[in-house]
C-alpha cells in the first residue's frame, strides 16, 4: 500500500528505524528532495541501528550484492555475506521475496517498511521481524544502493537465516522527486 512520504515516521516504533528514517529524510530535504548518496550517510546519526543495518549494491549486471552488514545481520545469516549476491545466500523460496523488495525500492524509487514472520531451519515457530529499506544514490546520482535495517525480534534462531517469510504489513513511500530523476535518465529504471 502506498503512503505519502510525509507520514513515514508515524508508522515506525523501533528506535533504530526511527533514527535511520529521520537521517535519510534530513539528507533528502537538504539535497533538494533528491535521494541521498551512500557517501552522505553518517552512522553517528543512527547508533541504535548499527547492529541491524545492511547495505546492498545493485550491480551494473542487474544483480544485488551485499556491501555491508551489522553484527546482528551477520549472526542471523551465520556468516558475513559481504560481497556475495542474493543468489549465493537465499533459498529459491526466499529469493523472489527479497529481490522484489530490493527492486521496488530502487526502481520505483520508494522506501519500504515491512512487518513479517520468518521461518528458519531451527525453529518451529516463525520469528517476527520489522524492516525498513531505503534507496541511496551513487556518486553520479544514480540510485544503485539500498540501505536497510532489519530487526529480528528474538534472541534465538540466529545463524540459520530465513527459509521463507510471510509479509503482514507492506507499506511503500514513493519518493516523488526521485521518480522525476528516473524519468530524466538520472537513475536506472
């Protein structure tokens, strides 16, 4: 469901999500309502989110590749997937779910906030998660990176990654001015 960008922070309750969203919005406004660049992120503005962050690059060949992960994300995956593509990490059941999220954030462009239940190999019950994914530009202004925070709301189940995810809330916040930049050829479609 699409929502106005001005309402983004109203839905967020986790401190890390709130801090990341506020930092992104501050950079967006300071840049003349343009998607912020990866280089402009200041981790000191969202310390509560650092263990749960992830950055994914959208490579020129169309593949998504992990660039950076916080320690909770590394623990959840069981190892550090930095440099690996989505195809290297996710099961065939999870790959379309994760790819659709990342493509939507970059191609629309939009911010996505989700609440979901993820199943893992070593748990009989789903793990509740909350995630926010935001577009970021490269040095040339093209939207080529995704910046996100995923919080797994349990201390158990780390080290085996999700097998499948059921999305319960899927809120999208289109970035209107960035859509104009996409149409003008400043970012990949």
